[in-house]
C-alpha cells in the first residue's frame, strides 16, 4: 500500500461525505495514525465552513458537491459521516462511482428495504462496504469471542448500558424534533415527540451495541417489548423478550460523570462483561471479563480500538489481503434495530398490533 514515490501516491485516498463531529473527532485522528495507509484528499459538506475547516486541517480539497467528490479520481475510499437519513443513497452513489471501498457510519440504512438495495448494489458493482460498527471490531470484543465458549447458546439475559455526557448530535435532533412540532422547547408531554426521541435513542445510540446483542440472538422474529420509556433529557429504557431471552437496554446522556459503556451476557453458569471506552474517545480497547466455574479471565485493554482496526481491515480488503465481511448480518442488524424502534414507539403510544 505504501510503495514508491515516497509512499504518498500509493496511499489510499479518502473522501469524506460529511465533516461533522464523527469525521473530526473519530476518523481524522485514526487516519493520522495510519498515514502510511491513507491520505484524506477530499472533504464534502453542505456547510461551507465545515468542509473548509476539515479540509484545511488535512490539506485536502473542500467541496459542497457530493458529485464532485465522487468524480475525484484521487478518492479511492469514501467515508460517509453524514446524517443517518442520507446514508443509503450515498452508499449506493459511491458504489456506482466505482470507488474501491465504502466505509459508512452506523446505521448504514434506516429501513430493511434500503439495506437490501445496498447489498444488491454492492454485489453488482463489486465495491465492498464496511459498516462502522466499531464495537464488533474492538480487540477487547474479539477477545471476548474467544473466551465465551457456549455462552451464545446458554445466555438467558443480555444487557447493554450506555451512560454518557451530552452529545450535540442528539441535542440537535431533539431540538429539531421540537421545532418541527411548533414548540419553543422539547415538550416531553407530547407523545409523538417522546416517541420520536425514543426511536432516535435506538437508531442513534443503542445501535452501537445491537450487533453485539444479535451475536447472542440470531433469531428475533418473536421480539416483544415489555417496557419502553424515554429517559430525560435524552435516553431510553427497554426490557424485551426474544427467543426465550431477556434483553435490557439502558441509555442516558446527562450532565453527570462518569461514563459507563458496558455489555453483559449472563447464563446459568457463566457471565461475560465487556467494558468499552466512550465513543468519540481514542482511549484504547474494551476490557472483557469472563467468569465461569469460579474462574475469572480478563482480556485487555489493548492499544488499538475498533475505529483503528476497521480502517486497517478496509485497507487489507482493498489490497486483496482480506475478504470483505458479509452484508447479510448487517442487514439483520438493521432489521433488529428498526424492529426495536418501532415496537418501542408502539408500546409508548399504546398501539396494538
């Protein structure tokens, strides 16, 4: 990947669609560490100042035009960091533009139909798509997979807890939801606003850990929401049943400290706990702890995290040194997230099937 001409021309050129906080605080620092593999060459955003700020930071071109970025022959890999509702169309456009690979932030679609379309376009064009589900690639999580033995078959309780300080992305969403409803602030007494916030909690925050839950829950067709509640100012509480297992999701953003990002899988004779560093923090990997039969095994932390390793995998895929991950599991992840979001909304609004 880094061959000849001082290595510069052989690095993979990256183009960003979306120059917001994810691009700035997550991906740019990672790519700075991996400058033997990648070089940011083009940055697009609908806000001129955002595009120019990020582009100038890395010596790249800035543009307001998605088409201009996709037509740039120096861009090999497109990183999609735009608002969620634009992801599907932009993934398809990047594939159609003949790029070498696409990295799309989660969720890469908001509907199962869009996910199926993306899978078809990827197969047709041969462009590999990597979804930014960084926790599934975290070295601490991969260590957990080596530790857990038959826990995926025996676990009866799955629990995701995400407690974080405020994130402007979610605050802006909440404000926009209220503005569209014609209110000066967030009206927590309006069921439609609360339901929209709950859905955003699932598709914007819980979705980080839903692929982990699905590792223990491949079948979720009988998903039933027993409890769904919005946690103020922004968060959620879910208790669900599927495939004979209990799933508990808790998420909250508030002014307090300290953060807690924990995944647990509990069985009759064993338990797994994986503690992640907060999103947007380059703080190393997760730590996995597996307890069984009175024995306790701890793995981690490791120096790298899932953000770094997803980019390394992408480089290996482009170089032909690794196979792209299958798209079907990511489609099922979206189906799972949408099913929870819609079932939670219906539960909150008292809608019966």
